[in-house]
């Protein structure tokens, strides 16, 4: 069958790499893709929110499966658009419609959903701009640190952890009063701070049945030792040592199963990934957030550990036929190190020529922000590459990833040196 992946990051390159290995995949397209996806698929110059262009492309190329990578087309309702068109409504899609994507698109919705279905999560209250004074008063009675969350999509920047009440009050004024994040901060959640260790669990579901993917930990801060500002993610590791079978059983029983039965009770159809961001608080799982998609750079580590025919699994999800499907998961470790442009997550330059890409043997290089030019592959985003090493141990996987990273160059390239180190030292 012909397959279209929508998106252009490291996540989409990893999905394309995995999908291209399946005998069921005839022709693979990525819209818009990057220099890496063009090695395993054909890039299509269509934006992720060009719904009519994507629809016409699917008809012209007889696409038999669409996989939606990023959140924006999900929340904007790409699936709903396809379902409303007579010539598109039969095309199987991995990715929920607008109603399901609210799990990610509205933190107010997802918090209320968790409360309705008894899913463990931090306590929170939502305030609108009209309720700013009430919010400021409420903050005065809270114990710092205090977590503020913009309700809508804010490109990963909408969560602010405040060390004092005064800082939280100032932040609330900016978010609600001054619309710091535009309409995304028309509502703001004030949330209890949870202390623990974070990890992410992913499922692929057709709304009735599901498969659990390998879990992963990501590294959100720019600097070693979790210093500096938040980013989209600077690295990932799978498996996660502290997610033992007892903990994962609790996640299935207390989080995954009530999430799916909640969606069913509320008549929200859902075919796609659910990314569950968790805090492990003394062995008990609490949900920090849902995403309606896979994570980036978690996907690069997760795909590297899946041994099943990935197209069979994705296709079954998109057609509502996941019942009885099992995933084959490798016991090996995967470590992904993101290489970013100088200045990221602030302003950064584009167009730097990348050298050393051909000399990789130990690890797989997934492209994120890259572009093919006549002079070679150049940087074209903040996060540029994601390098994934595999090994029988975490240490071996790390060494393989870092050996490859050391051979890749462009002016100002930066990466964290400590991806996975905390897990090697865990419990020691
Ligand atoms: P999010 O954008 O929802 O992934 O949140 C960004 C980061 O903020 C998370 O990865 C956590 O590190 C942190 N965070 C979010 N909510 C909480 C919470 N209730 N308690 C502690 N940390 C949190
Ligand atoms: N790495 C975090 C995310 O994709 O949301």
C-alpha cells in the first residue's frame, strides 16, 4: 500500500524509517519531510495544515494509510476534514479527530476528563481572564512551587513552574491579562506541584483495544544536569529502569484502562497514539499530561525497540482491528541524543553545512531540522539531528550514540553529554 506520513521532525523520520522496512509499504511519502526522510521516502511539498492539498494528494497517489505526526493538524481536525469528504472518508488514518485531540489541545478539558474518570493527577483549578482577581487570591493561599499551565497549545512553552507566590501571581497576570500565549492562555490552570521522577508511556489504540509501546524518559532542559530552559526534548532513553512491571501494571489499571473507557463513555472516537506523561511519585503513577501523538525525541528510541511489522500494527489501529494484536519488543536499550543549533531554544541560525553524516556506523542518525541543498545537508531548525544508539546495556547504547555524535559537525552544534547517565546511576 502507499503510505503518507505528515510532519517534518525527527519523530517523522523515525516513523518513516520503521514503516519503510515493512513489506506492506509500497510507496512512502512524507509531507513536508526533511533531508533525512528523503533517504527513505519521497518528500511532498505540502504544509501539515494544508488539508485540501493533502486530501488531493491522497486521492492522486491512492494513499492507503495516513499517519499524522504532530499535534497541530490533529487539533485543527485533519481527520474530521477527511471524514467529511466523500472521496477521502474511507482512507485509514492514525491520529484522532478534533474531539479526541482535546486530550492534548486543552489542558482544562484533559484535567476535567481525568477527574471525571478517577485518573490520578495533580489537583488543579482553572481561571479565565474574567476571574483574574480570584486567581490571584487563590494563588496567595498556595504553597510554592506552583505550576501554571496555559490551557491551549503553546509549542511546549505553556507550562511555568514558579518558585514563589509573587512570581506565580506575576505569571498569571501575564498569561491571563496580557495573553502571553495568545488564545492558548485565555484559560490557565493552577496546579499542585508533584515531586517524583518523570517518564512517558505510549499506547496505540483504536478506541477499543490497545498495544502498549516501550516506555521512555526524555530530557527536556537544554543543559546537563537538567539546567537551563525547557526545549522540545534533548534526548531520550528506553527502557526506563524504574518503570518495573509493578509500576507499569498500575499504569495500565489506573491510567490506560480508565482513559479508554472514559473516551468510550463520552462517545469520543479515538484511533491513534496516546502519549501519557507520568510522574512516578514514590511508586505511584500520576498523569502530568496527555498528548494525542508520539513524542519527539521519544519516538526515535521507541521505534528502535519495536521488532513487529509496524505497518501491520498501524493499519490495524487505523481500521479498528487492533484486537488480539501483540507487539514484539526488543530487550535492547536505546539512547537518543539530540544535536541542536547554537542558541536553541532561543534564536538560532539556519543554513550551516553539516559534515560527518556519512561516517556513522554505530548508531542511526535521524534528521529533525535539516534541508538538502546543492552544497549538502544544512541545518534548518533548532533541533537538527537525533542520534540513536542501541546496545545490550544502557552504557553500551550511550557509547554508541555519543561516538557517532562526536563525528558530526557544524559551527555551534550543541548537545547534552549526560543523556541516560541518571538511569545508569539510578539507585546507586
Ligand atoms: P508539559 O508541557 O505538560 O509536558 O509540562 C512540562 C514539564 O513541566 C513537565 O515535563 C514536568 O517536568 C513539569 N510539570 C508539569 N506539571 C507538573 C506538576 N504538576 N508537578 C511538577 N512538575 C510538573
Ligand atoms: N518530547 C516531548 C514531546 O514530544 O512532547
